[in-house]
């Protein structure tokens, strides 16, 4: 490529192309993969029992598993060149603030939910950009869970698998994420977006438009306050729920609050809590409108909703940052761009853009050059397709 260090690829099942390690060449070895994701619209709504619309992407984590005779799990990370071991019979396993917490957390949670695992040797490799908001953690969790279960002769329904992986991240790792990342990693389908009701876990697959492309722009920055601010936003939403539930006990989450009810409470809520609630409540409406627009192939409307989503995340939820805002502004100036918004938890990471296929090259050039000129950083740009969910690599 001639645009700095820009990376532009359609990443599909890249795990199939990786050079086999010595472990993977063993006759009893099996390989499992789980994809990262990009969220088209519906940010910070999942832990509020709301609606989201992610799609799985070609970046993925692969786990090679070989059986052991004991109850030890030995894990090697190709990305970090580190090996960690732990005993499945150790009832005092604790998080270590380390990449291996995602593996330990999944194993501990599977065991605690009654799924007795056998020992295994795991080799983990991932090309999901870490810290980019493309869900590297869920990809590790889901691929690891599949590998450990299959190694033990066990299997789970994909929805149950997603909920166990979410629980591992919530309770063991300590990140109070919603269900989105694990769910799409488990249940994604090639060429499709997924509209998910995060309360009922009912979902609907929606075809991605053939005349447009999903283009992810990685700012290559991740601000250190992301995790703490994420948990703070969740607590702020809970304060809003407590207020509305005091007058209507049927309110269990912001999902249950209408825009009319919110506006009626504007004088009673602290201004900060009001804005946090406004983002979530209006974002749920945007997701449902976006699903209708996608079904009708109304890409102009879909793009408008993406733009509105970014403004809400920037102004009401305050999870954007200067680099994300710049990337969105640059994108919105390019002809053929239907919409642009930040995606993921925020404070860095990526934007998602819906771009006419014939304008993708111009989009890459303008955004990459503009971003580098303003920040001195080289943008990473990925042209993506909807990918299949997790499974065994045959």
C-alpha cells in the first residue's frame, strides 16, 4: 500500500492461512476460531437491556487445543510469547490483571456452572487489534471456551456459551460489559448484521448492502481511563433506572423508559444523569429505525442514524475523544460516505463507516492523509465483510 502504514484488507478466516505451529501438527490437535466484531449502531445499550446491531468481522482469535491426562491448563500466547499454567482443581484462582485472565475466567466460570473440564494445552494466536474496540477479549473468551468444551467432550448452545463468556468477563476479569461482544462472536453469520434484543436474547439477521462497504478506521490510540469510565457510565445508568423505578416499579433498565418519560423527568434528574439516560433511550430508538432502513436498503437513512449516534455518544454519553471525532469529521467530508460513528466502548479505538463501494479508495486516501496531517499518526483502515461466527477450523 502507498498510504503510510495503512492496512487495507478484507479479512476472512485468516486463521486458515496461519503457519501451523508444532502443537497444531499433532494428530490429536484441534483448532477453534472466534471472530472480533464491529458494532454498526447501538452503543452502550447492551448493558441497559436495549438493542444493538453488530456484525462479526474477519479478524479472529484461534486456539489450538491438545488433551492432557491431568487437570492442568497450559496456555501459550503467540502474541505475547508467554506461557501460563493453572490447575482446574484450584478453587482459589484469582485474576492477575494479565491477558491470561480471559482464559482463566472462562475455565473457572465453566467449572462453576457445572461443566467439568479436562486438562488441555492451548496455543492462542490473534489478529484482532488489541485495544481497538473490535472485541479482542470476547474473541479470546469464545475461542477458548469452545476449545475447552470440545476437548472435554462437552457442547453448549451458542446463546448459553455467550452468556457464560460474558459472565467470565464480568465476574472474573472485572469488566462489566454487556452481552454484545460474546453474542456476535458466537452467533454471527457471513454477510449479515445481527439485530439483538439484549433482554430476551432474541435476534434477527439482516443482510448487509452489497453496494456499500463497511470500513473500519483505527485511530491507533486507547486512552487509559477507558475501563474505569466504562464502569462509571454503567453506574450512572443505574442511578437513572433507580429514579424511574421509584415511580414505576416495572422499570428494570433504561430500556423500559420512553423519551416522553425522560423529558418529563428533566427537572428531577441531575443534568449529567439526564444526558446519560438520553443517549441510551434515544440510541435504542435509532437501532430499531436503522434495522428498518437496512431492510428497505435505505442507506441514506441508515447513515443519518449513524451520524446521530456519534453525536449522542460524544455529547451526551461523553465516551468519544479528539481522535475519534477527527476521524468521523474526515469521513463525513468524503463523497459516497453514508454515515460514520465511533464504535466500541470509546476513548479511542475505531470508527465504523458505511461507504459506497466505488468511493472506498478515495475514502482511504482522504481519511489516512487527513488523520496523519492532524495527529502525526498513521491510521489503520480495514475494509470488512460480515464474517461467520465461532467454530472449528477444519
